[in-house]
C-alpha cells in the first residue's frame, strides 16, 4: 500500500479548516468495497506492547509488538508470555509508533510512524492473544501531518494529530547577521476513531507576541492534544524553546542554516497551545509560572481530565528536572498558577529525570512512572489534592528506565504495568490503588535489546 489514499486532497485547503473524507486502502478503485467494521469479543482484554531494538539496545526503533491477555492471566505468576518468539501482532510501522486504545480495551488505534506508509491510520479489533483484526477504513493522515505524526486519543472516539515547523529569519550575510525571529507554524487534524475518517484540519501561525518573538521564543514540537470537559477547547502540549538573539550565531557547513545559541535557562514558563474545538480556530498561548519545561511528553500521554473538570498536566518527560504536574482551570481555560504538584518534593528525593508516564485513576489519585538519573525507574501512587506520593517498590527498579514508556492500563481498582529491564525477563505488575496491594503477575520473557513499554 502506498500513500495514494487521499491524493486528490490539496494541502493548501488546510488553512480553511475544510472537512476531509476518509478512504480505504482500495479507494483508488471506484468499485472497491470498504471493509466492514470488525467486532471485538465481549471479553475485557489487556493489550501488552513491546518495543523492538533496531540498532542499539533499548532504542525502541525496530517496531512494536502487541499481545492481548485477560486480567486473570495478567495477575497470574504462572502465566508466561514470549511475544518475541513468533507470538503477537507486529504493527506495520517500522518504528515504534504511538498506540492508542478505547477505554474498554476492545480497539487499538495506530498511525504508522516513518517508512513508506508513514502517516497511515489503522484501527484494530482486539480478540485476545495475537488476534487483532483490522477494522474499518485505513486513512492517510500523512498529507496533513507528515509521515512521522504525533497524535493521541484526545477524547473517547476522537483522535487528534499535530505537527509544528519553524522558520528563522534574519538580516545580513553570515557572520554579519542580525536576528529577526523564529516563526512557528502548527498543523492540526482530527480523526473519527469510531468510523475512521478525517473530520477537520487547520494550519496557523503559533501566536507569540512581537516581544516574545524578538526575545527568541519558538515552538518546534507540539503534542498530546486533549479535548476539555466542555468539549469546546483543545489543549496542546508544547516543547517551548528560546534562543539568545544577542549571542554569537553559527552556521551549519552542510546546510547553510544559521542558528543562535540556546537560552533555555531564561524561558519564562511552561506553555500550552489552546484552540477552539472542533473548529481549531482562535489559537492562544497560555503560560504557567510554576514550571519551565515542555509538557509535550515523549511517547506517552501527559494530560488528564479529573472529576473536578480541570486538566492535570505533567512536565519534564524529556529532561532531568521539573517533575511537575500543573493544572488548567476548566472555567478560565488558563493555568491555575496557584497550583503545582512537585514529585521531587512529595517523594523527598532529588535527581528525578522527569515523570516519564502517568495515569489519572480517580478520586485525585494517579499512578506515576518516574526515573532517577542513573539510578533506575520507579513507581509511585500520588495524591494530587494532598500533594503526597507513596513509592511502590519493585525488584527491577534499579535496572529500569521509562524513556520509551507509552501506556498504563486500568481495569476497575487495578493498575497494570509490564516491567522488563532491557534484554531481561520481567513481569506484569498489578497494583490495587484502593488497597495498596502490589502483585507480581505474568512472567514476560524478553529478547536482546527489547523491552515492554505499555499496557492498554
């Protein structure tokens, strides 16, 4: 399959936020029949995903495997799984893409990341073990989002993909150049996950003020868009950047690109891009004074809506500091700058390399995976209201890091997380967040350079 699925769509229509139709793999044939919607079984499955090595151990660039087990199998230490030995589904994406799932675990969603078919959206019905059946249309999002899209399930039944580009302007000829600004452009697309199709698209300049542009601000990566409780706004995480316009510029000898030195230490705060939903109009930047690093995550969700309707948002997934959770007020659609949850402070430890993955559970509680620089990967239950944290000890923690982690599963009162050191066997750990009981469940065999990265 090649990316000819939406070949008649003009990218220039993005600015007008036009609606695009979906199309099947065979849409080039007018007489083709769209495949029927495949139905999953009635069972509640927990999909485990694992990242394959490509070049270096743990790089996660060799693709993704998936295998579905029951909650009973997950908590059973006698159950053994070797997904690297001919079992499981290997997703079409040649690299580790961002798998998403319906709340009941009955469907998985994927947009292929890089490769010939990068940008192709696929939906799978989950029927246990390696029985994943493609369901509905395959949709080409590459024409809008490129072949390496960043996207998440933004609300049940709705996915949103985003991308950003930057363009630096200056006057003069290197080395006698004067900084102008860095223009940041965002592209957004929404996808109907129930009946796979593209619903809407938009492209716009990210609205920094003239003063902020002159100070060297830009956004080169946006991610993890979430639809608010009122269903009228989308909050999009940003990797905020700043250069020093008065610093000494450099020029890439191969490309000729001129750049200025980073001024990250003087970034004013964490930034979220807010747009209207479903129109994607009226872009606005909101700023937190409580944290200074990006909230764009890496391969995991960083934003959740709690029962109070506010959005809780983690920062620092890609850094060695700022392990914060911030709050966006549901009434103002702006940061509540009176609120910050500091994981370092709550745990009483230093050297945290960020919140690598987390999941809001309910009643103000959340389950957190965090790294400590050069010391391992750890689990904790946190209370966002009391601003406390309880470490959950595991035997593998000194051998873990969660830089590839994607998803944590929750079924009822139980949380499911697969823990495997790179190249080593591990287990599914099941944590009852109401009682605090941790169970070492199913054994997960491993292969050289690989590891498990998610549960759905």
